């Protein structure tokens, strides 16, 4: 049976599986997988996602293990089982999973990402940020013993280390200390291979949060294929970095502060006060700093001058985190984690 890699092979796949559909469309924005939206004869939509043995964008050049789909299915099942259903943040429901072809059919969570919706005047960013922080804290608190297949997603851990491993290249370009960048990868990047505190979403950022078309406060977290056993601080650091970029460059709506505030207060209510945990805040700062110190040089957010300023700030955040300079972190980017 042909795996769906375009609309032609998708229709052949759906026909062979006797799946009802009326129309199909490609869902843009994905790099590693083939993603489609199908509408059935009753007007209901769902998402079809296929993981091949390479990244979809690369035409076969960039190999990836297709077992990543197994981790996504496992993660979604665990989150559905563990997380309170009344929370405004959820994951898609699984309609069908074809293990042989690595095809996952899920409920359709909407067309608009939080990153795209940030610019709309009517988007309640403060409430959304707080809800996401609360939800993430609950995920970390409920999963210290959650099993994620046999190896905790070794490939996912490697992918999450990518910015650390390539940080020195950006450091050289901007004159920010190549040897120090290599040290950061050695010291902190290596921890990603062994961290084992809880389930981490692995790619938690506004581009993987979808807003319901009828209710902006109803949110769905998607793309779980690099979910792994890890340290929750890395999930926070990645989202915090992307929230900072949106706040700095797209309108200053307070996503970073509300997200961190929601996380801290919820984790504190679970008996794990963030503000008292210097090592946890240190990991948040370093991971956030590495993200800001690398990705804006790869993905265009701003002009060259602004990009350089952000990268320099990212390195400063790494250094302050590494040095455990809690006063600087409290007075600057991570204020919300220190509030009582």
C-alpha cells in the first residue's frame, strides 16, 4: 500500500483503507512529515500524518527514523490518560494508527497556531500564556514515572541537542567565544542524553500550539514525535525563548511573563516551588539562552542588527545561568519564576 506523500498517494491510501473522504488538502508548515487535512462526506475534518524514513522537506537527503511516529502515538495516549480533561489545553485524539505505514489519523485541532495568532488584536495572550504554563507544569508533575518506550526516545534527545552542538558556529560568526560555546555543549548539551526526571514534550513552542477556531482559549498541543524522558526546564526554556521573541518583535503582549507565572504557581501548588530550586532555574536560563543564541541566526526573525542583539543577549543569558547569577536572572528575563 503506498504511503501518503502527496495528495495523489493520499487518495490511494484512503481508498485502500476504505476511509470516507470528500476533499483533501496539504497542511503547510511541516518539515519532517507529510501532513494533510481531509474532509468527510458529513463535513467533518481530521488530520492525516505520515512519517517516512527521512525528513519530508529533504527529498530523501535527511534521514530520520520513522519510529518517531511510535513516540508521538505513545505520548498522546499517555497525556490523554494522565492529564485532567477539564484543562483548556489538550492534545489531539487519535482516530486511527496504521503502524505498518506509519500513518496517524487525528482529530483536527484548528488551522491557526499561537505564533500566527499572536499578532491579532483580539487574541488574549495573557490568558493563553498562563494556561500553557499551568498545563506544562501539570504535565511535568504527573509524569516522573511515565515510560516512553524502551529508550526514552534517544533520537528525540539528539534532535533536542542540535542547537547546543552547533552553537560554536554562531559564536564564531558573531565573535562571542567559540570555546565557551563548546563548553556549554559539553556541560549542558550532554545532559539531554541522560536527563530522566519526567516526560518532556520536546518541541514546545507557539508554532506547535493550535487555537480552536471558535474559542481562542481552547488550545491543542501538537507534534509529539520528539517527546522524551528529560528535564522539564528544557521545555520551559524553549517556549520561553520563543515567547520572548514574539514579545520583543511582534508587539510586547506579555506571553513570556504569563507563561512563566502560570508554570511557577502551578508547580508550587504541586509541592515543588520553582523559585527555591537554583539548579532548575539555571537549566531554564541556559536552555533559553542557547535557543536565543542559535536559532535567530538560522530562522529569520528580524534584520541583521536586531538579530545580532538577540544573539548577544542569548549568550549573556547562558553565562548568567551557568554562573548561577540569580540576581541578574531575577531582574531581567526570568522575573516571574522568582515572584512569591
